[in-house]
């Protein structure tokens, strides 16, 4: 068992160190959201990809992290650094709106290329449609299920 507590995170972990860490997808919420916004979406992804772990993060000043004192300015870059301190080797970053900016900032701030290949998906919304951006590829979809289907079809993981 290990116990980890830092400014913005706490959890318990029981694991067999002889088994490699599962690949990790980090999901980052929008500016007015919190990690709970990703709950049903993460459950769908976990059903499609049971060997993966999905980390839902409350960015600084949001959700459960809102009452924790933060160092430095509350910027996209500082939120990205918070998440980088939390998880150093994400395989996939998924961000909605503001969370997408945080994900892109994480890639930009990494002192060296991240240890594993990283895919970055930025989701945004327009009236009646969702916009799914994977770096330079843009796909319009009409529902959350279509997003999951697109992630599966495009070899998300």
C-alpha cells in the first residue's frame, strides 16, 4: 500500500509491483466543470478498454480542488503543471474546451518528450454538435456515443 498526498491530490493504491502499470488516459474538464463531468463518459471508455485506467482530474480552482491553496498564478500553464506533477506518463490526454488547452499546454511544457507516445484529443461543443479535434483533424459528431465510437474507430488507444 502507498499513500500519496500533495497539494491537489490524495489516493490509496494497492498493487503488485511486478505487474506493469496500465496505460493511462487523463480526462480534463472545461472551465465551468469538474472531474465529475467525465463520469459517464469515462465509464463508457472503461467498458470499451478494460485494460486502461482513466484519471479524472479536478483542475485548480474547480471541484474538490477549489478550497486548496495554490502556488503561483491560476493560468492554463499552472493547471497543466499541476497535472504533469500528478501523472508523468499519460498515454492519452482528453480535454474539453479549457481542459483541451490544459492538455496542449502539458505537451508543450514537458521538459522532454513524454515517456510514452501521447495522443491529445480536444473536445469542444457548438450548438447541437460536438467538435472532436485530434491535433489537426476535426470531426463533427452529434452525441457522446458518436464520440466514443469515433475514438474506437480512430484507434484512440
